[in-house]
C-alpha cells in the first residue's frame, strides 16, 4: 500500500504580464441540459467555462463496473494497476533560498523541440507523490502530445528529490511553489504558465492562487481530489477502511524521513524525532515533525491554517476543481461549494464515483488515463486559445528575474 499517495503538500515576486486568458472569447449562456445530470457542475464561472467542456460533460459518467462499485476498490486499483506511460525525463535540481532543494522533471528534448512560446504546464503531485506516479505520467504525456511543455514539481524528498536541509514540505508551505513558478516563468518568458495539482498538491496550488490573487503569474489552474478542509479530511482519515491509507502514507513518509535522518539528528525543542521516524499515522508524523517545523502550536492548528477552502474566495485566475462524491480521502462535505459558486473565476465538477485519484471511467478505462485527463486538457486548451487571440504580452524582462538558485541538470 505504500504506493498510494495523497494525490502522492517568502518573498513575493513581481507578477508576470500574462495574456488575458479569455479576453475576446464569445461566451454562450448554457443551460443545465448542457451537461449530463450524472455530474454536478456549479460555480461562478460555470456558464463561461462549460461550452469548452461540452464534449465530455454532455455524456453520462460511466464508471468501469467491475472496479468502481466500491470507492476503496477503485482507489486501490488505480494506484496499483493503472498503466504508467514510459517517457524519458530530464531532471533539474533547483536550490531554493533556504538551502533546500526540489526536483523539476522535464520531458527530455522538449527544450529543443518546442517553440519558446509553447504553453507551460506545471504538475504538483500529492503527498509523497512525484513524476513516477501513473496519474502524473498520464497527464504529462496527454499534455505533451498536444504541444505543451510540461514539468513535474517534485517536492522535497518526493520522487527522489534531494533533501538538503532539515525541513520537508507541508500543506502550509508555499515558499517552494513561489520559487518554482518564478523560475519556470523566467526560463520561458514568452509562454503562458498553467498548473495542475492533485490532492495535497491541489491544496497547495489553490492556497498559492489565493495568496497571489491578482498578482498570480499563472494563466489558469486545475485542482483534482483536493481535500480542501484538512480538519474534516483528518476526521475521516481515521474511520474504517481509511486507516489503510493512513498507515500506507505514514510508511511512505517514514521511508523518506529515514533516508535523510542524519539531517534531523540534532533537532531539539518540541521536535519528536522518534515519533516522526516511526509514525503509524500521518497525524503522528505531523505531530513529531511537520507542525513544529512550520511553527504551529498543534496538529489541529496546522491543519486549520493550511486548508485551501478559505483561499477560494481570493482566487482571481481561471480555476477548475474536479472532485469525486465518494472520495474517501477528500470528503465531499469539505468542498467549499458556496465560495466556488460566488467566485466568477471558479467552476466545480463533482463525479458520482471516482474514489481518490481513481476515476476509472471513460474511453481508456480500466488501465489507461483517468476520466479527468481529457476534461482537464479541454479546459486548459480553451484558456490558451483565448489567450492567443489577444496577442502575446511578454513579461518585463527586468522585473522577471532569473532564479538565483543553483541548478544541476541530469540528461
């Protein structure tokens, strides 16, 4: 079960001048009949975005019958048996301001093959996840096949990313996200930037969108299987079969921690290193290490202040959220539906089934890409088409400074 990932978790920099994503696009008023009743589709941007998704959303959501009858079966099947597309990646290790490191995985050869203004898609996996995960690989190959430049943001310790300081990442920490987006934007100043996040990566992405608000350099984003309210998610995480996921993720966290244990051996104060090293639950790990590292009084304080549900109202860029009604890890009751409905930049799709990172449905089920992938790409390509109609407004080359991080390239 260690393969399961919860989706796998400053200085404010000058905003890029992005091309307005939807300026000049004709918006047609849609009716509820323009999506199939098996899907819940709401949001302040519903009428604006729905036309671009009509091809997929007008069809019924038909989960694969032998797998999707149970949310846990679907979640586990997708984690262990979904195909993993083979692709050669080029790794770039980015040293960030505090001395920590993250790994950026690009598709090898794209820097020569694609034009400099090709849209760039940044992928944020979930807790303990990285570019090795099937859901990440499918999205990566799907986008790249349509001419997008794609990079996977492997957080500290994830996807074999090096840990160079006694600090991992967390649901609360946005510093690395700021630096990665800044670095990618500086490398491709002629391109629009977009992002897709899963589970904890989605939570971090939505918090980033809310914090940056009008200054956000992203032209659009997609959130998938977002737990939104970590307090509610934690409550459900300890119920019934969910304990299996909790233990699996705790083992994955401990495995990462033990690889870098020497960095933490002299940590004093409130740190409980033995508890973190031998955690039986994610909450144990967060109590022993995470909440102390990031200055929270308790684990509940950490979860409460790291939830992305409070960020939705501040999002000023196009955002598509996709959730499964029966997700065992990202509960439906935690979705901030009211804020999404009131935000003119947000749209929510809820499928009746899907489990967590499952969505074993659609043309490629049961072993291929999840049902969400074509929906995500339709949305992103719609935004990029709208941007291209207004022309290319490049960022101020003096304002967009190149990252001062140390780079190491592996081909």
